[in-house]
């Protein structure tokens, strides 16, 4: 008479383990999506801070009190140096996608502005600026951010890009503390 050996898993054991994994995944995935959205928002806020600080540095040291008109021109290094006022991740184009946000910046050129230390040309810089970060996945992330020459970061549940003035408070949203 042979005795049967029981080695390995039975089908019911595998179904039980798969069920537990499914339940744990159902609990963890929504929290993971919230954490991912929070990380993307934190990156967008950091980008707005970098743009605001870089514009102030540009205006003080290079622009004779005027602001750069675009991200690419803010990234252009002054003559005799290799580094611009923002890194290439923000200054590679005038509209940049970074951490699931579309980031853009503009400044209205002022005709009386002098040439800059990075040779943008006379009349190319502006008296103020605005920048905004809009999420790509609006179904899971509804936090929009913007900054202007007032150097306060604003948040709203809809895009601030169209209504954000280059200086002063936008018609909606609130400042981040």
C-alpha cells in the first residue's frame, strides 16, 4: 500500500491567496493614487517656486529690473557663463511637461526695456510675468497652480493660466502658505 504525499498547494489554497491579494490591492490602490497626485502637486509647487525665484534673480542681476519673457529665455545663460537662471528641465521649451503637469510662463514685452546680460535684445523683457502649472490628468488631480511677479503661489480647482494677471491677485483661487 502506498501513502500519498501532500506536497505543494491545492487549487483552493491558490484561490484563497489570490483573493487576499485582490482585497489588499483594492484597499491600497486608491491610497497610492492619492499619494501619487500629492507628489505631482508638490513637484508643481516646487517648479512655481523655482520660476518665481529665478525671475527675481534675473530681474535683479541681468534684466535691469525687467523679467524674462519665456522659460527658454530664462534658461539662456548670461554671456561668459554656462548656467541659465533655470535648469534645462524647465527651460527646454516655452511649454514644458514635468511631473504630470504642463508648465508655462509668459511676460508682456515692454518697449522701453534695455538689453539683458544674456543678450535677449532691447524691448524683449517685461515689467511683470505669470507662470502656471496645469495637471495632465484632471480626473485624478484637480490642483492648479500659478505664480506671478507678486511672487505668491496661487492654487485653484480650475486653470489659473488664462485669468492670472502678471502682477496682483487672480480673480479666483487662494495663496499657499
